[in-house]
């Protein structure tokens, strides 16, 4: 499995906002993280809507983290773009494989929980070297 390009870009953008103090304009973020400007703006809108980033208007406007980097996890940023992490679509409430007792469902759920827990163990403060990594 491969993370989507949009999720990769979102992670890069949040990393940049974490490691670069002050408000940053979208063009600067786009160029620094090698994300096309239109895509960068789309992702920033989503990050703002999810309370990960904040936007500021005016001459001194731009984007910054909405919360401390130690409170923003890798999982939160990835899920902001991709939705809840699931190994298989059979974990979605609206999907049914048609089998009454699927032996794989509980296996997929355990693996998904493990991945979510691991992604939660990385905050952007740890990613950017602002504190120690704590693995669960």
C-alpha cells in the first residue's frame, strides 16, 4: 500500500509549518515543499477546516499551525486528507463482503489499529526534532 500523493503533500506542508517559525504564505510553502501551488492551497484549506492549520488574512497573513506541534499527530494529518485509516474497505460500516462470518475482518481491524496507534506515536514536534519520540 502507498500513501496518496495528497497525503504526502499534507505531511510535508505541516512539517514545513512546524519547522519554520511565523506565518508562511502559500507560495513560499509550495516552493519549499515542492507542492504545486493549486494543490498546496487545496490542502491548506482542508488543514484549516480540520483545525490543524490556521489562516490569516492581510499584509502579514499566511498560514501557521493552529495548535502546538506536539499536539498534531502524523495520523491526524494523513486522515485529514484520506479519511480514517483502514487496511480494507470491509471495515467500513456501509460495506459488506456478503459473508456472514468473515474470518479476515478481525485481522484487518487489528492491523489497522496497530497502524493507527503507530501513526499517533509521532507528533510533528518529534518529527521536527523538537522533543523525544515516544513509541507505544
